[in-house]
C-alpha cells in the first residue's frame, strides 16, 4: 500500500506497480513477498484495490475535519478535457477543530457534469455535500469564475444556492477578474492581438522542424545569446502568456535573421514594424507586473489586507 501511495503522489501510472514490486523484492525490502504469486498482491488489480481503499480513507478523514470546522467555503471552476467532457473541480476551505492556525484549503472532488448551466452545477454541489454529510448551514461562501451561469440573477448557480443559504457570500475569483480586465483592455490596442498571433506563429514554425530548431540554437550561440526555446501560450494558465511573450522578445533577433534568410517576407516585414516591436516590448513590461500580482493571488496563505496595497503598487507601476 505504501508503494501505491507513493506512485500516486509522484503521478506514476499503476501499470508500473508490478515492476516496482519486483524491484523492492530484489532489494529484500522487509514485509515484501519472496515470490511473485497471485496472492502476493503484486499485480495490477491489487494496486487498484489499494488505491480505492486509500482514497476512501483520505476522503473520510477530510470529511471528518470539515465536519469539525465551525464553517467552510467552496471554490469551483469548470474545465473541458480532450474528449470534450465537462468537469467541475471543487476545492474546500475550512478551519481545524480548534479554530487555530491558518485556513486549510484542499481539493474536494472532480465531478463530471453534462453542461455548464447553473442548475446543473447546483445539483452537482448539492449531491456532493449530501454524500459527505455536509450541512449548508455551515457554508458561508462560494468563489467562482464570475460566468453568467454561476452568478446570473435568475438561473445562476449562486442564485439557486442562496435559496438554501440566504446569507451566502458569492465571490468572483480575483485572478479571473484581473484576467478579464487585462483582456478587455487589450482589445483597444489591435497591435497587441497581432503580438499574440506572432508568438503563436514563431512557436508553430519552430516546433514543426528540428532543422529550424538546430539553426536557431546555432544562431544564438553565434550571437552570444542564451540558448532558449520558444514557449507556447496556454489559455488556462495564468502566467503562461507573460512568460511566452518575454521569451519571444529574447528570441526576436535570431528569429528575424532566420526569416530574412529563408525569405519569409510577409512575417519578416510585419514583425519589423515599429508599432509591433514597441507593443511587443510594452506587453512584456505589462505582463511581468501582472504576473507578479497573479503570483500573490495564488499564494497558499494570502494576507487579504495586503492585496489592496499590491494592486495599488501594480497600477502605479503601469501608469509610470
């Protein structure tokens, strides 16, 4: 069971469980069977049974801690996997039984949902709480991404939940709000949209050819630059856009040289436009400051009183 628990913590596939058992047996680890037999619990099916048992125990332990807490809150968001199935990820924040120390935030459940409607989310959360024996009387707050299906006045998830918990506090996730503000602001500057297209073009152009990657590395060494690879922007990762654009600025001299030599006239001419290069460097400065703020939003233990000052510092920095 310790082997299975370690594999799950390290995010290793259970298909490697038998090989790991053979290794520990060859090392004469105490309490391991001497031979690989069906009753030795070293097969793949035994690993699954251990995993389910451990999962059930940890779930019961978590539930007992939440029941001991005087109150708790939930954080939830939706995601769609590669098979286009919708999931609702739920986190819980609660106190220990004595009410001492910082709040505890833990992953609670990943729920399959048929759609993203407010009533569907409400039914899923209601069923989750009932299955865990959690009373809505102790629920004091819910944080969401602020979508209309979550906070809508008529059919929003928060609206349905407030019928059960009238004093519930609905919170629009601060990281989502910051991302929406930045997205709305960028729409007023068309060149910024082209900067993102330029970054995606550079990444795809390099990823599709090992020859180009080799040429890029050779050119960076010739220019006495740090050897770097292009990064891809991930829409669901807060920090990826700033990191990818910052990397693009560092790669711009060798990229422009390669495009000029390969006669990529259209992209070479567009990338050389002063307004594009100006926005590219300005975007890096902006995103570096926003990423600093995002990192503070994502800290495990946040001093709420310091957030206002952090936002003011960011705004003043951007104004300068």
